[in-house]
C-alpha cells in the first residue's frame, strides 16, 4: 500500500504494523473552523469536500487506507477545499445536525457558494469512489436538481445518470426522498434511464431491490429475480455492483425467495458463486474480499437450524482467509477495518474462540482498542457468559475516548447491563449517572449521535422500569438529566431536545 506520509511504526509479535495518526497527512486538510473553510472556498471559487468520520470507525479507516492515500485523490484535493471533521472534535455533532449527516463516514461535495452537489458513497472501491468524485467536480450540478429533472422527464447527460446511480442514498437522511418512498423512487429512476446507460439502470434497480428488502410489506417480482440472476452470472456486473451484491445478499435472498424452495436454492447457489469470485478478486481490497466471505457465511446460515454448524469446507476457508488478511494487512488504518470484519466473520461462522484470539491480539496494536472490546463483549454474550460480556462492555466504556464516542459507548454499556444484569440496580443507576455527569460539562451534547445515544439510554431505562420496580433509581437519573436541561440557556435549541428526553414516550 503506497503511503503519502510518515507513519509511526510499532513492533508487535515480530511483525511491523503502521500505526495511524488521527488525520491522514499529505493533504492540506482544513480543521476546526468549518465556517472559515466555506468562506475560503467561496473566496477561492473552489468546491468544498467535507469528510465527517471517527477515529475508531472501521469504514472510515478503510477510506483512509484505500482512498485518501491515493495519489489521484491527493492531486484532486488541489481543486477543492478538503475539510476533515472528527465526530469527537468540538462542535462536530452540531455540524452533523446542520448538514444532516448521521453515519460515519459521511462525505459531501459542495459548490463554492455552499450548495450541496452530491454525497459520496463510502461502501465502494477506490476506483469507483474517485470516478464519482471527479464527476461531481466536473458536473457541479446539485443532485437535488438532477433528481427533480429526472423525475419530471427531463433530459439528463450520461454523467448525470451516473451521479444519481452512485449517490450515497444510505446517507441521504431523507433530504432528497422520504425513506418510505426511496425504493419506489429509485425503481422509477431506473426505468427512466436511457438504454445506453446500462450501469446506471442496473445499479439503481439493484439499490431499489436492496432497500425494499428491508420492508416486510414489499413483494418480489419475476423481473427483479431475472435481473439478479443476470448480474450474479456475470463477473463484471457483480464487480460493478459490489456494494449491493455483498452488503445485501441475505436480505435480498430472503425477500426474493421462500425458505426451502427450489427458487431459494437456485438463488443462493448463484449468489454464493458470485461472492466466491469476489472473495478471490485481488483487485479488491482485503476488507472487501473479507466482506464477500462474510456474506457467504450469512447465506450458508440462512436456512440452517439454529444450532447447526456450517460445512467444514466453508469453515476451513474462513480460517484461511482471515489468517491471510491478518498476516498481510500492515497499514494501521486498514487493520482497523480488516480485523473488525475478520473477527465478525469468525463469530458469525461460530468460531467464537478464534474471533476472541484475533480481537485480543489487536487490542495491543489498534489505535482505538475500545472498538474491539465491544466485539469481545458480543462474543461473550453469544456464549451466554454474562459476567465476561459485561466486563468487556465496561472496559470498552472506560477506555473510550472523545465526548460523542463516550456517550455512545456508555449507551452500549447501559443496554448490556439492562439486558444481562437487570437485577443490578445500583450498577445500572451509577453507570447512567456517570454518563450524565460527563454530558453536563460537554458542549453540544444534545446534537446528532450524542442525542441519539442519550435517547437510547432513556428508552432502555424506561423499558427496564416498565413494571415500576426501579422507579426510584430511574427517577434519580431523570432528575439529574432535568438539572442539566435547566442549566441550558432558554435560547439554546439543545434545551428543548434535552427536555424532550424527559417526556414519556408512547
């Protein structure tokens, strides 16, 4: 992997691993004052590229390892103002609320005047990502306008259709299309694409199928099934539509076919074959190849009895590919992504001990080991070892860094306590109060991810207290939260958000 900056090296178990810094160097990233960066973009008449991510986030680290270190990307940064916002930096969650970004990573391209052009997909390979970025830079027509024109029957260029196809619909946050109408709208777009633009038509239709697969009321159709088989049978089409083929495999198969049917067997076999080819495709990153393997495991488990084991050949392949990825991934950013996927794959394959071994070794190497502690907790929970699971969730919370991350990790710990030790009232109350104590001294604690983490805590405590057996403990926590709300200025939007947390939910 070609690197554009010096990285600190640490020696672990006889191997050299690159330990990443927070911000990928080699690029003149603007940090801190985002308003000043937008003013600079306007003054210099340059587009602005906004990246919002987190130190621990595996997909963010994947982008850093496969896109941000590409010379092609570095060269392109001279054409725009690159802005890097870590989710734990001051004001980051407030900015997220302003720009309507929720998941890590979110990447948005703006015109010099601040108008949003497009949102870049974070789940595609570097080549497709860079092509989408270049289209956005050369086109500079907001996707919102392009979408309106397309739906009104307007004439679009090939680049317009490509930008629509590769828009990050998963991070749109219903800005362009209501979530309930997203699948049907993408299907309509796919039908409007000119016959010459086969990629755009296929990808939009596959996206529509993928999104509809999450809707229990959605139905399949012979035409959709035919399209799926066509894509799965073609290696290049599968590669071109990697994000759907890998990320939505089991969901789509479940929605498009009935369990134990001939149709299910045929679709599963075709899909597994396509995934196997992707898992062996060396033009894909190590993490993408592992992701294809993860989906193979998911498909193999689809109609399997709950306690049944996977076939030995597949388990052997999982072990071999995980071992290979572990040995050959030396970039610190990439390891955060690869090891996360590898450990999850082992866990999903029922190889919990081997998943633990991989994760524990990575605790000594990772720049954000607390992320992997959550996975260790999840493995212990799968085994039914409640004490071990809670130990890992607690350790993960204690070791987590950054205000938004700590609230999120604290939320996970509270949820685990309620699920695994509901009788331990004192520990649950003390943990919730500890989180709120930090929230009280954290600016912008009631925006975006932090707000959602607090909502989850309150909701979990409410469920825990549904029989009023813990009314006193929950009452003390809510009183503490009320005290935080009352100290926020009346003019601060956070005050109403905070107070809403105290209102009973239906």
